[in-house]
């Protein structure tokens, strides 16, 4: 794919993410996304084979950016794994308290919606969340190895439980419009990691 085409495709995906995180997936029309991206109407199928393929690409793009953030956190070789984990959860917290706790996590925003609407988006989201848990697990394993973290369960079970905790806390924070659940999630996370 030519560079200009890739850049336009990325513009469409970025515009879609901003709109979808505010409105949901089903409520967003293709023309609205194209207008926000500054791309002519009618050119959507030049970049995506279908709305389903577009949704799958949007989720994959979201996770790629999320992984890049995680990679940036663990790239700090001067910090312990416990510090990496707390920085990651602080980033998650900061993202979720944005816009009066309406957040920016597409998993929180779309998880239930896309599971019913699109098998391709559900599979992309499952793969992305599985990778997030795996990366958290690796940070925990490194923390146990460097002595900055201790856990009472296996690193994998701990990673899954923490991710589930944060997704749930984010949903409740959205409902309440208040970060109280996220504050508790941070407290529990520190306790679970003994960090």
C-alpha cells in the first residue's frame, strides 16, 4: 500500500476512534467518519472492504497503539518491574478519568456492543485483550524476578484478575461519572502486587 494511502487509512481510523469512543460503534455512520478525517465521501471502500472490516481494523489499530504505550513504559530500564506496572495502571487510570470518566478505552466502550454485532471485531478484541494480559503477566514475572513484586497467585491469574478489575472499574466509573472505582482499583492493584 502506498504511503499516502496508508496515511489516509490511518486518518480514517483515528477519526473513527475519537467518534466511536464518544458515541458507540452502531451509532456512527461512515460518512461522519470520512468527514471528520477530511476524506471524500464514497472513498470508504477504497480503504476498507466493509464496515465490519473497518471495525476490525479500528480495533487492531487501537491495540497497536496500546501495545506501543506498554512498550514505552517497559523500555525504561532504570525502573523496576513494579514501577512499570504502576506506571501502566496510572496510564490506564488517566485515560479512563478523561472527559468526566467517559474514558478512551475502546474495550470498555465497545466490548458488549461488538460482541453482538461483529464476529471479526469480537475476535480482534479478544486477541488484543489476551495480548494485554500476556504483557501484564510478563511485567509481573519480571517483578517477581527482580524482587519488586510478590503475588499470591500465578502471574497469569494475577494479570487476568487485575485487567478484569480495571475493565470493570472503568465501566462503573463511566456509569457514576466519578473515579472512585478507579481509585479503589489502584489501591487493590498495589495490594495484590505488594508494590
